C-alpha cells in the first residue's frame, strides 16, 4: 500500500457523501452542558464523540478506564462503537489526539443516567481524569440524511471529519452532498456515521457535523481526486465550509 502521507491531498476530498432523503423530526432543547443548541430529536440514538489526549506513561491506566467504563455502559444498553487512533491530520491545525472515541446510547435519557451513575463517576475520577491531559467531547444526534451505512474493520484506513459551515451555506453544502454521494462509493469510500453535535465540553469549538468513513485503498482515493465529476463539485464544498479538521487513522476497536 502506498504511503498515506503521499496521498493526503487526495484523501482530503473524501470527507463526505450522503443522500437527500429527510426523516421526520421533533424538537427538544438540551441545556445541561457547557455549550448547547437545539436538538432536533427525541428518544433517539445518541453518539458521543471524544477526542482523547492521554498523558505519556498513563496508557495502561487509560486502558483500564475503557474496560471498566465500557462494562458499565453496556449495562445501560450503550456500547463503544469505534475507537480511531489518528496517524495524521490531513486538514486543519490541531494537536493530534491519542484516540477518538465513538460511544452510542439508546436515548438522551440513557446518556444522562449513565453520566450520573455513581459507579461510572468513581471509575472516571480514578482512571480517566488522572490519565488525560486534555479532552473535547461532542454529544451528537444522527443527521436527517439517510445513507447506506456500512461497517469496516481494523484492516481499514479511517477518516474522521469535523465540519464547520459558513453561515447560510448549508444548502450549498447539501448540493455538494447530492453530487458526491453518487460518485464516491465507486472509488471504495464507505460511510459509517453522519452525526450533528448539539452540546460539547472542552476547548475545541463544536462542529456542525462529524463524519466517519473508511477507505478500501489509497489508489481509489487518488483516482477519485482526478475524477472530473468530483473536480466540478469542489468549489461548492470549499465555499460552504469555514473550517475543517480531517483526521486519518486506524481502528483499534
């Protein structure tokens, strides 16, 4: 396999594709975090995304937190869905996290109960807090876009994109989506998650959307980068975004 770094410019183009089928939504405002916004969902799956920065020498303690905390999470019907270890930042300026965690919960009610569970708080205070030098957390809902969800494995190269829209340019971004979603799967890009944060903790600004996907090969991404159809869509993508952090890495879970 060719070097990931060599093809970083091609990988950057593959941060999103989705369709325009819209689900019905209800409204719920959540006000229990450092930063909040209106959450267009109720009693639906919640995905918590955490950028973890582990202190040097504290890896074993942090692994123990994942084991113990994950066991309690499963008691609530949740699970650790995916852990990505970033190997490079293809776009943006940000210290590379040690790990990016994706945890799922059946509902916002379950999410809140889990985070106030005395046993979990004890484990968090004993293992996670001493092991971490920094953390940014984004509590998210599924977006109102439907797509063919696929599941990768540890052999795949993964991408995680944090997207920040220019004001008033969401529609332009959707137009990019519509075109890109018809092209990108041809080149071996598979989509696992499209989620929208509604509350966050930490120093990193809350993105409008977070996307997670995996690639069959770097060669496929290189070919996609030169595809005339994709080239024609790039101006819409670029005009719609004010910022983008794009991590490339491997799955450890």
